[in-house]
C-alpha cells in the first residue's frame, strides 16, 4: 500500500496539515513521537484510531519529502 492511500491533505482539516485518512491525527505528530524514541507499539497505544499501516506510511511520506530537492536562497 502506498502512503498516498493513507495520508491526505485537506485545508478544512487540521489547517491543511498532512493527516491520516479518516482521522485528525497529523503525520507530523506520529513522526515526532517516533523521533522522540517511542516504539511503534507505544505510538499505536497513544493513537488507537491510527489506521493499519499508518506508521509505515508516515515513514514513507517523510522519506519522500526528504528526497525532494531543496534550494537555499541567499
């Protein structure tokens, strides 16, 4: 399953931040918790309404964003 099937951006939901389909759980919140050292199980316990595959989708989404070319303007 592609992350595009689980992650949505809607200006009417969470001010347009990327969220998991059918929830108001922002992808950034899940990634922040993982970065802080929580295990996948702990994240799922904190957010029981996360759809199956959400954590893998969040990581794939972050990888896709990280692979984008960023230009610094000076």
